[in-house]
C-alpha cells in the first residue's frame, strides 16, 4: 500500500502482466494520472469500463488540480 517503487511502475505504465492494468489504453491513462495512492489504482480499475471510461480525463484533471471538483449533492446526506 505504501511501496513507492510499485507506484513508480504504475506511473510509467509498466503494468504488463498485471490483471486489469495491462491494456495499452490503461497504461496510457496511468501515465497521465501518475497514481500515488491505492485509491488512485482503485479508481482507475473502476473507471476503465465501457460506461465510465469517458470520465477518466476528468478524474485525471481533478487529481492534478486542472479542473475543479464539484458534487451533484450538497450537505451531509
């Protein structure tokens, strides 16, 4: 969970042989995202599906502060 060298592999897209992270498209997205937490890897695994695939650029832009994070619902519930 805290292994910096492992995150560096993901950041470089060197994920051949890692189930669900080895496609060329996923590798490209990982290089853009530069994951530095397990949460980032979970999010990419969830987003790299036919429906939410279009949201990957937004997730990356928001992680890097290029796009404002907004929520559809206000308040605590």
